[in-house]
C-alpha cells in the first residue's frame, strides 16, 4: 500500500466488528485500534474503585488521572495490561453508561485522533465514521440480527466460564445497550452516510473480511 490509509469500522455489540477489524488490519499490515476497549478500560477502573456512575464530577476527575494506551496489540490501563479484565460481562452491562458522558467521549476522541494521525490505521467503535474519523478513506458499518448477536455473545461468555446468565438475558442486555448507544445525545451509534453496510448474520468472519478487503483493494 502506498501512503497512509484510514479505515473506520462501526456497528453494534456482537456484530463482529472488532474481530473483523483486527483481521483486516493484520492482512493489510497496518495498526488496529479498538476504541471500545478504551471505554471498557475506564469502566473497569471505575468499577474497581466502586465509583458511583451517577457521580460525573468524580468520574471526570478520575479520567484526568487515567492513562490508556495501546502497545503491541495490548490495551494498557495506568501501565498495566487489562485485555482480559475488560471483557467480563459486568463491563458489558455498564460501559454504555460511561460512554454516553460528553466529557468522557471528548477526551477519548482526542486520544483516538492523535493515535490515528499520520499513519495507516483500522479503527473500530460506534462513532468512528461519523465523529472520530469523519474523513476516513473507507467506512464500513457492520450489522447482524439481534438473535445472531445474542448467540455469539452468549457463546463467548460460556467459553469464559460464565454460568449465571441465560441467552435471553444476553439478548435483553444487547437490546438495552443498542437503545442507549443509538439514542444518546452525544455521538450516537448511526451509520455514516457514505459507509458501506456489511451484514454478518449469515456470513463467516472470513467471508466478511474478504468482502471488506475486496472493496479496499479494488478487486
């Protein structure tokens, strides 16, 4: 590839965007940034410190003393790798409440834009094509049916040893999260006007990746 390229991949939870984005970045040999992991890491810190999610003043002060970084495909929270911890279901249940706070999003967007500056990157999240990288070279919006997304998330949780949740509960949590993400006032989850939609409901990850790469590579 000649010159730098920016690829924005958005979509709801469980649609497969992070897995797809990571593989696309690997195939193109460029950097991958999971912006959702940044919000998850901060949510994890707040939960660990038992901070009330309604106490925005304390939350914003905590953000000032928080360092989030990506190095060698790991996410660091205040200097420590938290790849595994931020995938617990308790994070899934709470991250949207943190992500909807304007000042939190503003701070994260500044970090994300700085990371993406002057280099090739694949960045995924919920507002990459609309807010973080509105001038991205390529924009994709990954979707899947709520039933399929719930099955995938439930399977992941079972594989991680979660035994206290049902498929129906997972579906309800996803529906609640979709509502919060798509109706929040600041940077809601919406498809950018010039984004290409990729429905993964009946596609394998490899098929979805191939669809995206064909578009990027002009095949």
